[in-house]
């Protein structure tokens, strides 16, 4: 996935180094295509290469867009919780993306003393999940990050092998996150996207390693990507909270997929996995660790697709 790393490197070279910077300076070499969404706690803008001078002083005048951007810019109130979320995303990029391409990549963030907030219906955003005070203007944390496509709600699929493949890739990613003491905490389809695979990687076989075992997946047109770590946590030692750390994200992903899939076989298989979560036996509970379920989804995937090609590293 070198193309994603190359894009990140190029963008970082063309944005300011000073962390205390606002939108006008950040976008000297880029321009806003439009806003993608505005929620309770932040606004997401689509960014592309600059083609003309643009007035970025009035963010409320920016129109909505559905075009694919080069990258995205998130504008949120500068609260301790929002700053922590950005720091966690940075950790995910540094620790998890080195082993899994199925997480969104952080580029850079800035602290701005004064900017505008849209929010839903242009009424502003809440300061943080613990402080529902609405603000239309004020201090902000502005984050530049990778655009990862539309959510899985928009993914129309009836091929079981594709779903088993995605479930393996996502469970593998949860395993890597667990190894790095990171949880997501909000694994609904709205926070999982399907991203276009670079053309030169389609039909190549990627290698996924769980300890000393290699698993090979032939890549298709799209890959699943986990985004939005706003409800996530990092550390302390997960052994202190073994059940929570090992099961919470796994359970949420299985429940969501069971509710959303159109394939009865996959729905039943997710249900079988979920039945073990309530068991008191320690051996059964350990069966729900992400690495073990990933192996089971891989077995299901290979029943549908035995084709193999040249092995490539999933990440360099």
C-alpha cells in the first residue's frame, strides 16, 4: 500500500509545520471542495489540490459535496476529549497501520485560536461528549486525515466470500489493535468504510501474520477500513481489563454484521460466535479473542475462494 503512504508524505510536505495554524494558512496549497458532513462534535470538509484562490474565512458558505477528495479536514472544538481523540488516531497510524491497511491514516493536526463551526443545520457544534454547550466560533483542533470512502451501509454485496474476507481482515485488525492496547468502542457500519484498492494491488495476494502463522488473501476492488476513533481508548495494560479489552470490539463487530448482512449463513455463523461470549468458562471466553475468530473467518473464506497468486507484503 505504498501509494497511500506516498500520498500522506506529499500532503505533509505541502502543509504548514507550525502546529498553531488556522484554515487559511493550512490550505495555501489546497482548497475546499465542499463539506462532507457536519455532526454534533465536528465538521468534515473535502480537500483537493488548489486550482484558484479561495476565500476560506466563511466556512458556513461552503456547499455540500459528494465528490471524492484528495484528503479530508475535520474541524472540532478544542476540548481535552477531542485532542485525545486526535492523539489516539495518531497512535493508530503509527502502531496499527504498519501491520494492517484496514485503519484510517492520520496526517497532521493544528490548534487554531479562532474558527467557525457548522454543526447540524449550521447551529454550531457541541464542545465535547461531556460538555454539550453549543459553539459557533472559537478555539479548534483541525485534523488532516485520509479519505477512506463511503460507509458499509452503502456497500451492496451478495457474495459470501467477500464478506468472509472482510470479516477476516477486520478481525485481524482488531487483533493488531489488541496487541497495541487500543480499542475502538464504536464499531458500527457507519465507522467502517469500503475503500478502493490501488489498481496495481488488485488480484495480488496479501500476507497477514498472526504470531508465526501466515494467512493469504487475494485482494479485490475494495478493502474495509475502520475510521472514527472518538470512542476509543489506549492503555493501560489490557490484562487489568482482560474481558473488556479482548471482547468489546469483537462483540460489537459481530453483532453489527449479524444485523446487517443479507447472507443467512454469515448471520448464523456470527450468532454462533456471539453465543460463546456469555459463557463463564475461561477457555470459551478466550475463543472470542480476535485472533481466533480471524482464523475461523479465514477458513470460511478459503472454502469459497482457493485461488492464490503472488504473495505481497500487506504493508512495508
